[in-house]
């Protein structure tokens, strides 16, 4: 069995799985469910240690300034304070970190580049002591002009956000305040434009969204006797954290042990480090365990956000509705530090055309360095912003052509075999037209559901409990959208995962243990790993070992990749374990039955059986006195970088597609929106756990709705300061804002992926937003080129 | 920080007299947020939870004497008939959990222009009962209570004990605009009460001026228009032009700002829409009851 | 300062409490009951919901000193609370039960064998738990709603849970879970 290049999931194996209860394809329940409903599941903020101290971070109150001086003397004198540290106290040569570009100072050095940047850290015996001490640190700033947009970033006399860049993008960007630029040129737009009967242009604005995971950044660092440190942490990728933490602590990676603590949601916001290094530094300095827990205010400063974007699009089409060309320019605001900006640019550019066939394109995407809050990974990054814009363009074109917006999309929909603008062929099912057909054919929710015998039920109306309308001014609108997202890390990244699988007899029963470093952030990877092990090994009892760095990297829980890649690694390791188990069986029992040598053997229901169904032995007897354990890396098909001038290259592993129909009711006088329904159809390849699949689709759908109608971090353009860092003014949808979300799941296997599965987590976040916007446009007749849409935009009172 | 736990109203007044900077805490829904986020470090916290009569109410001939700490949930459940506007406003307060803890006393003490109860109190008509150990009890008319952004007419040694709210003698309505359908702070809010006994209307506007305000010009206009047309007697439908002018005057009573929750221009507009709608709802309700009582008579 | 109060039926004493501490902090950091969650600490998410003298409140907005002498039920005590409710006063000695609750074991990391309240089981069965950080608060709020309103409409459920944010699920499975718990409750009666 090759460790590279996915073995194709054959029907036999799937059938085999269905023989063992709790295997793939079943909606088995979460192994951590009971702990989570009883309050006993230990999240990172629940960590506790005797004699532990509390860490506190002092953050900059301005967005861009030179630090003239820092005086920590008063803070150090505070009773109960054990340590105060600034840049000068960092122990190692390495003082920066970063996902791809190490441009982020652990503590500010001479300059702060965004509002809320960490400047100093304190450890004390109580959080209030630490807060009071931090407040006594005197920092003198000399403020600098703020860079907040493309014009100010690329002006001839613009201050460089980062002086002396030496990262590998600096050679190809037009200005040092541009992190990365990716053009994609294919065909001849100028020629193709001549064939267009209609041309539509649009300029779109996408607001800054927050991941707003509910479990705040937190963790516990415990100093160890060997001079190292053990960090209990909520993250999306233990080994990526480790790679960034160890050098700054001046420790070899072996001396930084990391264990995944319970993760209260992630959505991209835990790809970057937050308090990890600070907690370790304080623990090593004080020799005591140190716990840091952000409050919600701090959390808004403590992680990167979704890139806000300006998108300029031009599309042409013939009068019979065929797209002729597309030209676009996508400007993403990366904020003060690079984070995932280069990858966001790669996704935005390579997916900017959407799930459509357009042979002639001229695409450019850039990410800026500014003094706005740093932006990086959030569910669907790059593709989300583009989808909002190209789907608005599709509606504009359809309208101009007098065509039905769904039919227009279907006419231009990509399918298997379509060549992407990057030159990469789409080599697995791409049922774009079918997904649109499915959402369109779902029955529409009844009208005027607020009417009841006792008058209007305001809970079912725009404005909800606020009692703003009893039906006055309310107009229904319907909108459609479809999107395309890449699955897995792209552009030549070595996107591997590792799994360690063990089989043995415990209490007379053959059991399996699966150990990976996969960050379970709520998505249900732990559920699926157990299912895979049951399917492949025929056992019922599977233990999921806690994730830590005692096993190889599992890659990130992001990019819709974990079931594919770590799931693939678990499957691969299980298959190798199975071979060894069968080898033991042949050794022990081979002489008793010729089938041991001749038949295809399977592990099912705790037994070794032939493919004909004949039982050869109990697994418990085979494994008696034996332990089979192995750890293996597993890789999906390699990808290539995009050419820096033409954007050509087989950059992506797999694509994922979802379509939405939104039904909204808008109070057109007050500009308030109630989303009634967000119907979704998505191709998932193979639903390993159908219940979890629905949860991902519905959750992603609602996050897409949030940025359509209410969620936005508002940054003051004059000061680059965040104006709403709280759940009072950064609004997440409540259950009363949430529409019904019927889901139609399509399972068209991708022959390149384990079990034929397709990454699913992100695609529903893409099309949800433009579908809602389209529905609001349909209800109001307004153009609406920005998201989120606010009441003042719908009433002309901006 | 000291935590003062008076067991009685008298003890609370004495504590407040001794420590005028003490911050009263009842539902905690404002004070604890400020403490949790390090926005405030009062020298003394004065806990009012142990004073039972603050959570009681008495319904009198003309008014309801509402204890300062009666939770919003209680108002919604028990005082919908007597205080319909305030009950509607209470239903828009934050979340069920907050409504279980917060009361009108906290809204008045904080005196935020965005406090949900204010427009309903202004529209119904109310007096705030405050007391100090030194000078005893005084009643502050609600129209004189709000003195500036998050400032009120309370003296440093005074505590809010209750609010005397005029019992509804006609239909009342309350609307609030927020950008979420629950658990949202008002972008702006509007309360309207018809007072058939005095043949007047009263209004209250929230979050659209430095303090909660009444739209007095709009009230006067509408009072005159209703009187002139004999509307109170004939129960005719209010003409669209009258409703529109009333709405415009309510908008004109606003003095809003642009902030993260909304623009000034939108707030003026929305107050006008809410004024027109709530007038329609209350008037329809008045006509319904008037027709009914005529029938009985 | 010192605070004495009852949590999940057992008397508790917290010492050296800073006057600005919330009930949430005392539960989580002083009493070893971290089930109530610290997602926003401003009453805007509901993940710290507990019952204070029977009433659902955000424990982040209750000053520790305010709970002196009062009764608190957290998610850790929800199963026992629901059990007491369902069997009324005929449930034997509460002390014994409380001890059993405290000593309850679980036979694996899945927590199998743990006795759950109907709403807890329904959340697991319906797939209403993902990251689970909102779950404890939702369970306390949903359980209290079903106590008051055994046959809620969808709009009733949405209103009752409108103070509890969830970022993972899109709420659909939470709706399913509450409907399921209501249905099972109905069958049981």
C-alpha cells in the first residue's frame, strides 16, 4: 500500500464498513458528547493548576506609533506580581513569529503597527492583580500617520509598515506595503470582450468579519523540570504552533510539549498564535504554571479576522447568455502582519471566476499591509469574498439579459473536465448546475407566517421582539448563489498528516486506539476517526487518544481538509495495521484453514472473515498477547505553485461546491431583514457521518448569513482603531435571527479522495452571503454592493 | 473595593450617605460588565439584592408603584394590563437571562439614552421615587429626571427606590430598532401612549438624543389635531397627512449622532416610521375599544 | 471576602473572594465547577447561564457577594436537578443523592454510564453539540423553558433561547434537540 497517492475507496471496503456497527456512513454520536453536556469537558480556559499564576497582556492603545519608552517599575512593585516582561526580556535570538512570514513581534519592538498589539506581559497571583499591574506600565507613544487602505498604502511617500522586508514575496510585489500579488492571465480578454453583447461592471466591498468562536483564547503553560515547558492549549494546529513557539523560547522543539486542551470553536481564528508564547515566557520566567484567558474584548484584538476586501469586476456575455470574459481586481486588507495573507491571495485569485466556464480572464489579487487589525484565516478565506462579488455580477448579467438568474448560472456552470483559469482541469464531479436545480426545486416556505389568530407574532417578523412591524412594509425576496472552494492546503504545500494506530486485546476484546495531533475544534474529527477505525479494523471499541505533539503533525484543522487528510492518514494506518494483524493470524492459524492463504480477508465485527463471509478467527484470539502499533504520514496528491506572472499551475487538490437559495422578508421602510429560509444543496462526495455533515453545512450557512446582515468589525478610518470590540456591538445571529436551513446532500464520489469524500466545512459559508444579498436586492430593487448590509443602506440613510 | 451588603433599605441609605461614591448594584447587568471589562473600579459596591421590597409592586388607583428591582420578566408577566408600554419595552430588553435580573431602577440609575424602559416611562408618565438618609423621600417627575448623557437628577447620597407609573388609561405601544432580532441594544426606540382621560398623547424617544426625550411638538400637534377633528369622540381613522406630520415632528425631536450602531440620518428616519406605526396601532386599538364601549353603552 | 451559598444542593464556601469577582469566576476558579462558560462576560452570549434561586441568569453578571445564602444550579448539577424534579418529593434523601452525584464515575472518555438529564441526552442524540462551548448555558436555559412550557412552539423555543449564542451549529440541531426533549418528556408523562 503506497503511503503517498490515495488508495481509491472501493465499494467493497465501504460495504465492509457497513458490516461493523458504528463505521463510516453512520451518524454515530460524538465521543466527547457526554463530557460536553455535563460541563466536564476541559476547555483551555478550564485548565487549573495548584499555585498557578495569571498572565495579562498590555496592548497598544494606538494603531501606529513609535514606542518612546516603557516604564515597568511601578508594575513590578505591585504586591502579588511575579514578572513583568517586555521585548527586552525575550530570551532568544528569534523574537518574531508568523505562519508563513515571521513578521509578528512577540512583544512590540520600538513600534506598534495596529491597535491592540501586545507590548508587555505580566504574571500575578490573581487576574485582578495582573490587570492592575499592567495598567501601571507606562508606555510613551509617538504617533505615526495610519495606513488604512490601498491609496494610503501605495502612495509614493507611504510609510512602510515593515521596513527591510526580506520575505520571499518582496521580489514580485509592486510595493513593500503589498504582502503578495497573484495575477492570473488566461486567453485574451480584449479579444473576448468584442464578442460580448452585454458587459456589467461592479465595485464591491466586503466588511471585516470575526470568527467569534465562543471559547476565548486561553491556555496553561507549566514549566518542566528539564527546563522545558508543557503547554495546554486550544489551537487548530499543534505542530505549527510548536514550530513558531520553540525558537522564541530558545528551546528545542522536544522541550516544548503541547497537549490540545478543549477548543471552543476556531473557524480559522486559531491558526495564528495568540497567548501561547506569552504564557510560556511567563511560566519559564517565574518557574510557576501560568494561565492566560482573554476576555471577549481582548479576543477581538487577540486573533486575526477575515480580510475585508474591495473587488472590482467586469463580466461580459453574449445575448444568448454565454459568458465571454471576466476581468477582476481583488484588494484584500491584510492589516499589520502577514498571517495567512499570501494563501488568501492565492485562493481569491484562483477562485475569482467562481464555478463557471470562462476561457478568457484577467485576474489580479493583492493583500495589503496596513495599520488595520491583522487579517488571516477564516472559513472559506479568499473564496468567500470573491463569491460575494461574482455572484452579484451573475445576477446583474442575468437581469441585463432578461434571463432567469438560475438558468443563466446553469448555462455557464462548470462541470467535470472544465479547465480552471489556472489551467488546472477539474478532475472530479462538479455538479454546479445540479446543485442549483436542487435548491430551486425545494418547496418555498409559506408566506406571512407571522399571522396568527392573536395578531402578528413579531418573533416571525423583521425586527423580531423589538416590535417594529406587524406586517407593514414587509416584502419578500428570493435569491440564489453558488460557490467553489478549494479543499486542503494548495500551491505546492506539503500538506501531509500523521496517524498512529494501535490494536490490542483489552478485557478479552480486540480494541483500537487512534492517536493523531488533529485539533478537534468541534467539527467532529474525533467521531469520524473512530468510525474509520471501526470500518477498517472491524472493532467496536475505539479509543481516541488525546491530541498532542507526541505524534507527528496532523496539519491544520482548516481548509476543509481534516477528514480528507487526517482521515486519510487514519485510514492508511488502519490498513497497514490490518495487514500486520492478518499476518499474525496467518502465522498463528494459517495451517488450520486454507483460506488464510488464498482468500481476500477482512476484519469485521471483531472477526477475521473471508470476502465470502466465512469466519476464520476471532480478532481477540489473533491478537492475544500481541500489540500492533504503527505511525505513518499520509499525503494527498501533490500540488504546484501558481506561476507568479500568469497564475498557471495545478494549485489545488480538490474543489467543494454548495448552492443556496435565500428567502428573506425585508421591512423596506425600516431596512430590517428577517431571513426566512436558507436552503442549501451541497456535494459532499461521501458523508462519513451524515449528522455531522448537516451540522457543518448549517453552521457554515449561518456564518455566511451573519456577514450578510449584521456582523462587521468597524475600524475607524482616521485612527485605525477598532470601534466595536464586544458582543454588544459585534452582533452574531441569535436563534431568533436564524432561518430554517433545509439541506439536500449529494454524494458524488471523488475517486482521488479517501472513500470518495469531499471536504465540506467551508463551501456553505461562501454561497450563503451572496444568496441573502440577492434576496434582499430582489425584495428592495436596490443595488447593494457591500456586505454586511445595514438598515441605513436599505433606507438611503447612510 | 468594598462590598456593602445592607439587609434593609434604611441600612442601604445609611451606607450611601456614608459612601456617596458607592455604586449600587442590583441586577448587575450594567455594573458587572464595566467591572469585568475593567472600565470601572468603584471603591464600594452597594448590593441591593437583599432588600426584598425593591422587587415588589403595588397597584394603586391611578399609578403602579414599581419597585426599582422588579425584574423585566415580572413586568412582562404581571403588569401587562396596567403598564402595557413598559411591558412591551421590557420584552425588548436584552435576553431572557438579563430580563430575569435587570429592572427599571438600573435603567434609570445608568440613564443611558439607549435604556429600553425610558421611552415607555416618558410616554406613560411617571415619577421616580428617590430617597436619602438626610432628606428623606422625593418624587422626581420623569420629564426632569434625565439631565445629560448617562446623567440623571439623583444626588450622590440618594438611591432609587421605586417608580410611580401612571396606569394605562388607553392603548400604549413601544417599538425599538436594532440590527438583530433579539438581544440587541437600541439603535433608536419609540414609545407612545394614548391618554383618553385627558385626551392627550405622550411620546418617548430613546437613543436618538443625548437623553431620552419626548417629542413635545409632535404631541401638541397631535393633541390639537385629534381635538379639532373630534377624533376622541368619533373614533375616525387618523388621516395619513396627520400621521405623517406627527411622524415628521417626532423625527424632528431627535438630536442623534452617527455611531457604530447607526447613522443620525437613519435614526431620525426610523423614529418617524415607528411614530407613524405605533400611532396607527394604538389608534386602531382605541377605536376598537371605543366602539366596543359605545356598543355596551 | 467570604461567600457562603449552595451549589447543586451542596453548601459551598469561597474564601478570599475579590469584591469585583463574578459568580462565574467563583464557580469556575474557586469551586472547581468550570462547566459554566466564560465566552463574553458581558451578558451577551448566555454560555454562563445558571439558575439562581431557580431563575436562569448570566452568572458573569452576578457579583459573587450577591449570592450569599442563595441557591445556584449549574450544568454540573442539571442531571440531578432534573431527576429531583421528575420524581418530586418522593426521591429519598437528598444528601445521599448529592453524594452519589459527586462520586459518579464514568467508564471511559466518552462518559458512558453517566446519568443525564433528558435535555442533555437530547443534545447528544440530535447532534446539537459541536465545539460545545455554548452547550452548558443552552442546556440550563432549555431545561428551564421545558419546565415552564412543556409543549413549546418553534417560536417559543427560539424566544427562550435567544439569549444563548452558538457559533458552530446554525442552531438547527439545537432546535431538533429541544423538540426531541419535549417529545420524550411528553411520552414519559
